[in-house]
C-alpha cells in the first residue's frame, strides 16, 4: 500500500540520518535534519516507490511536517483539517480518484458533442462544476451527476439548488448509463478499466462516452480533441 511505503521510506531515511549524525557527532538543527531526511528519502524513493511524483512528495514531506509543527496551531485545528480532508478525499482509498475540476475550455468542447435538447451524465461529478456550467451555457441539456464523496457532493448540492440538474450521491458503478446521449468522466487511470466494462454493457448504441484526459487500456478512442489548456488535456471519445 502506497501510504505504508511512504512511511517506510521516510522512516528509513530518518534512521539513516540519525545513524550518520551519531557517527559523525553532527549537531544539526531541526531544519538540517528535515532537509537531510528529505533529500535521502527522495533518493530512496527512486528505488522503493513508483513514479517520479513520489520523489517530490518524499522531498517535501519532512519539510512540510516540520513547518506544520512550527505553526503551533491548537490540536482541534488539525482535527478539523483532517476531518475536511476525509470528507473531500475519504473515498479515494476505494475509488483511487481524487478531486480536480474540468475547466471551461474542456466543457465548451464537450458541449459541442451534446445534441440540442440532449442528455448528459457526469460520472464522478465532483462539486457540480460540469452541471453548473451546462446550466449556464446549455440550459437545453438535461444533466445528471453522481458523486461519491460527501463534501464535494454537498457543495454541488448547494450550487445546483433550484436548477433542473439531477444531483445524486453514490457510487457511479450503481448508476445506469442507458438513456443518455453523452456520458462524461474525468476520473483517473485506475478507474478506466472497470468503467469501460460498464460502458460496453450499458451505453446506448448511438451514445458517446467522453473521458477527459484518461485513456482506456487497449481501447484506442475513436476521436481525440485537444482542449488547448496549459496541461495539454484531451477529450477522448468512444462509441460502443
Ligand atoms: C476528477 S473529479 C471530476 C469532477 C467533475 N466531474 C469535473 O469534471 O469537474 C472526479 C470525481 O469523481 C468522484 N468519484 C471517483 N470515483 C467515484 C465513484 N466510484 N463513484 C462516484 N464518484 C466517484 C471523486 O470523488 C471526484 O470528486
């Protein structure tokens, strides 16, 4: 599990730095310790953790932990921060999909593929950004969104209050894809295999499945549309 590996690498770096400091009789400051652990953990992560991102995470983790300790916040503030993190990201343990939002450019491009008066389903609706955007720019489209995480769902519920959008809380796997003109997903590589099996089983013949950014293993899209944003995002389009 990634978290155990993160803690294991950090602990190994701390032990190595402590041994070195003991042997060399090094009177390091707290920042000296944190900096040494950071560099060593980032180096170890090259062997012991997958993906370049983990090196950066290991590099910043000890420095961020020390900076946080020096903030001297009361303990309830950390409990509150933890509770908010669980409410926003708690489902990530299961879904492996964090929260990030579609931008206006991606949604304008998506809107070009939704027929007039059509229906759109947003799988993993986040804070309701997609449905709110369609409510403003394409009120002819009937929209439905489903979101698993409680706090994003609640924010979406407030945002979409009084609109015609249907905003559901639950697992996207329990939501039927039948009857929609376009099904949209902006999830993560980890979710795409299972989602494709669902698309194959449930998507209407004439309907379009659109993934923002993430590919489906061994299923090249029928079309790729460049969003034109700073991330180089693409909308990937499939029919069944
Ligand atoms: C990257 S965000 C995209 C949000 C929104 N669709 C947008 O484009 O702005 C993905 C969202 O999908 C949600 N999610 C991931 N897996 C899910 C699942 N199995 N069921 C419901 N929601 C899920 C996450 O909680 C997260 O809020």
